[in-house]
C-alpha cells in the first residue's frame, strides 16, 4: 500500500485525504459595512503617534453578530452551490465570538437557511482556526460518505481590549463553505493537513470580555512555527512547492506576519496579494484566512492551485491544497463577491465604534 | 619546580548560550548548556563550588534555590552551591565570590554560571521585577521603573554637560556593529546614526537604541587555583589579576552627585591596583551598557574620560574594535542582549575569548589585558575585574 494513502499514519507529517474526493460546492463571504481606521484608534490611545498595523478594520453593526453574519455568508454559499439546503447534513460554525456561551450558533444558522431538521449542528472553538477546523471535519464527513454536503463557517466579531495592540486589528467578517463531492464542485480539495501543539500565546478565559496575549511570544513560537510546519508538511506530502501554486493565503493577524510566513515557505508577494485583506477589514479571526480564500476564488481560473494555511492560538494550523474547477467562473457570479463587500464601507469614529461594540460601560 | 601559574586564580573554561528569546528552553537547560561548554574546555573538570548569578528567577520563574537546582541538573550533586544576587551586577558579584573562595584555599575549582529566563512573562511583569532592585520605599513605591529612571539620568547628563541630543548614539552604533559578527548576539545588525535619530522614543530623551533588550541566556566560567591547573585544557588559562566590588547609594537621589558612580570608580581603581596595572595598560573594556548613559558614566568613573566627556569617546572611533579603547566588543548589552544577572558572566567570557585570541572577526589585536565591569541598579553596585593573558612559556 502506498504510504501516502495510509489512513491516520501515526506520528508523521503526512497529509490527509478522504476516501472519496471532495471539493467546495459553494462559498460565500460576509463583511459588515462599518470601518474603523487604525488612525482613529491611534488618535485616542497614542496621540496619533506610532506605526499603524493596518489601514482599517471592519466593524459589525448594532444588530449584527456571528449568527446573522454566518447566515449572510451561508446564503451566498448556497446561491453558488445551487443545491437544496435540506441536503446539507452538517452546519458547523467556528468562531471565538459565539453570541452564547451555551446555545449553539449553528442551530440558528441551520434553521435560517433551511437545513433543519435532518442535520448535524455544532459550534467549533479553536481561536482563529475554528473555521478551518470545521472545514477539516466537513471534508471527513463528506469524504467518508456520511453526508452529501456539509457546511462549515468561520466567522468572528473579534474582541480587542480598549487601548490594546489588538484593538487596531480585531475585525469582523468571515466566510462559509459547502463541502460536497469533488465532481461538480467549484474547487477540488486535493489534500489537507493539521498541526497542533499546546502553546499558550493568546487566550480568553470563559468569564473574560477581552483576550490576553503573550506579546512577542505570539510570533516565532506560535504563528510562524505552526504555519510553516503545516505548510511545509502539506506540500511535502503532495510533492508540491510554492511555484506550483497560483495563490496562497494565510491567517492574517496583521500585514507583516503573513508576508513573512509566505516568504519563508517560498511564495512571492504576488501569490498572496489577492487573498490579503487584513489591511482593509482587519483580522477577522476565525474568518481571516477563509475570507481571504473567497477573494481568491472570486478571481481564480480553472486549474489554478491554491494553498491555504490558517493559524489558531493555543495553537495549531490547518493547511489545504485546492484546485479551481471549470464551474467556478460561471457559478461565482451567483452571489456578492468579496471585494464588493470590502468596497461597501461606512467610516466610523471611535465613539461610534465604542457604541457599536458595547464598549461603553458606566459603573 | 613550581608552576609559573601557581599564585593566581585562572579561568580555564567558558561557555555561553546565545542571548535571545529562548521560548523552548527552560532556566535549568540554559544553565546546563553554558556549563557543559565551559567544562568541556577544561577537560570535564568537576568544581567543588558553584555560584549562580541571577536576579529575576524568584519573580519571573517562581524559582529560588538556584544553587541546588543547577548543581543537581548539571550532574554536580554534592557541590557547594548558592545564588548570588546583586541586581545587574550579579554576574560580577558571583565571580568575585568564587575568586575569594579559591583565594581562601578552601577549594580548588569553582563554577560561576549566570542564568536568566525572562521571556516567559509579559513586559509589565518584567519591568516590575526589575524595579525590585530599586529602593522600594523611596523609588519604586512611586512607580519609578529602570527605564524611566535611566531617562531622567540621561536627561541630566545631556543637560549638565551641554551634550547634543544624539551624544550617546555612538555607544549603540558601536555595540550593534560589533554584534554583527557575534554568533551569540541577539541583534546581529548594524545601525546608522540616522536610525538612532529616528528611533521610537521610549521615555524622553531615552529612545529605543539607548536601552538594551532584556532576554534569556546563560554564561559560565570555570575557575581554578593556579597550583591545581588540570590537564587537558583546550586553551591557555586566563588569570584574574584584579577583583573588586563596591557599593554606592541604593537610591539614585541619595547619590551625592547623580552623574558620578563612586562604586564604579572605586572598584575599578582597586582592581587595577591589585593587578599592578594602570589605565593605560587596559586594551579593552567590557563595560555595562544597559542604558547608553551608563556607558558614558562608566568611562568617566574608570578615568578613561574626564567628567562629562565620556560621550566624546563614542564620537571619534576610540571605542571601536580598532580604536584606542574598544568597548562592548561582542555587542554589549545593547546588541548582544542583556541577560540580567548573567550579563557579568557574558562580559567575562567575552573578554576571555579576546585574551585567548578566540574572538574571530571581533578580535582586538594582541589583547592581553581586559577590564570588565558590571553595574547593579543606577550604579549602586559595581564589580570590576582585570583579566590578564600571560605569555604561555613564562
């Protein structure tokens, strides 16, 4: 038996492939309309001095949360998949901003899109890679034959403590993906890989409103180690290299990190350009790499190969190798493209932001 | 026939880990790495005494009792071991204790290992831990931190001596240039004076390049009495020709003149006197540049520059590797990185590399006499050593 098909090859950096070939039947993004410029955060907290990590970030409106935003993205994915939502056997939402601590986001989403009642539904949590973890699970679920279609979503309305470095970037948005049989899909999933360790770089305790982070620890031993290890293992398993890919997209906590990770893995700046959205929408946490993928799918041509590597604190990375299919150019027109969401923008000041995000608390 | 080395105390092995963010390496593993290198240079010599130089482990690692920790982990159970703490001067102070112990005749060989592990904690916790070296009742109680105090110190220096805003830039430039070719340095990158001028302000007038980064690291030196030099040394031993330590006021405001470090002056004078050497004999000076203003004040306290003129030495190339008095020859605290209580041992280990002709591209040509000084707090403690390389067939 060929080594690469050994199921669950233990203790090895081996890519994963389901028994049945799967692909993305549909995809959809959602980004709320409000934008808080990083200069506004700097104005309030540093007197306008210091470098700005991004241009601006997307902020959810008063009546938006991970549930409503997930429904928007899922409807876009459904429009492109052109399937009856009742055929979806799993609705999985990954986020670190689930509106409820106990009560699933996913059941509300499933109900709203018409996937209930013959469906799995659950929420995923793994910091910024909760969405790609749900995608891995969907690949397994469909790839095993248990389901015809599975919906996985990565969506966030990220939290940043007022004045913290993360407040510049903690944005809102994400994407939904319907995984289905490879044939008739918009995009085939060639192989995937996951890499996880116990690395405490960033966390939020159950009773805390804002997350904490380990300063520079979030870089080298956290983000870079995991992204590079996952990216390298996947490409090695497949026998591919950076030059085999037309596009690459990585988790985007800021501009510099994905640029450096891309370079370390051998990618050129033009390969990551299409999926680099952080400067315009911020770090959308569980949605970050995934919403970047939607922007790539909006322009990719059949045959284009795409590498996606997410990163979630705590910590881990999921890596996926995808190939755009023949149906993509036509069916992607069935829903709003990601750049249109980015361009739909209403700039707000810090005071409005504080109100929208519920940051005003009088004691 | 009596050995030509019989009288002195000699350094027969040195070891250093790179200074940096050792996320995957614990306090004890860092110490072990430096110890193993030092012992290998001395034919695996087993010391009877171990002095661990450290200032922050109780606060940042929740670990005291480092003597036993290190002895145990390094396979040296049974050795007499303890921690020596004198803030930033811990390294020099520990070396001094080892020197005294060997001079007393009670032991033949001693290991001094400086180790610091700071990056497991966030910067506010580190800054608080550092502030415990100040006068708690009169300084830190008001929220004074090391960096804030150094800024006040620097402002006073520039004001009193009419020095320009970038007067101290030369110390940082020299340190960074020397670190480029130092494999255990944290920042192996040269900077230009423009980088200094444009650097982010930390606490005016002190900018990013005026302050050394505090990071993880360990350095070790093995000391042996001259009449007990072991066989199998990989390098000719280096003599500790002078060793002195002195104290000034703990609180900077209690110093008679905040721009004069009496402990530094006194320990330097005594160490040189013991060695029977003059300032002119010193071929390199490993000074303690945690903040650039300290470098200028050290040069003045030692007598290499008149009061208020220390900064000028950094302007005219005098402190470069090829200059009249090279300082921070491997990058100093600024660019090699400051490893807290271990810094004093890094300085000594680097001086040993210079004197034994092992400094590679950083070599100060023909160096035989080195002065090494580390400071605790705002000059409250100063430990100074004179190292001499004797001709091998003396």
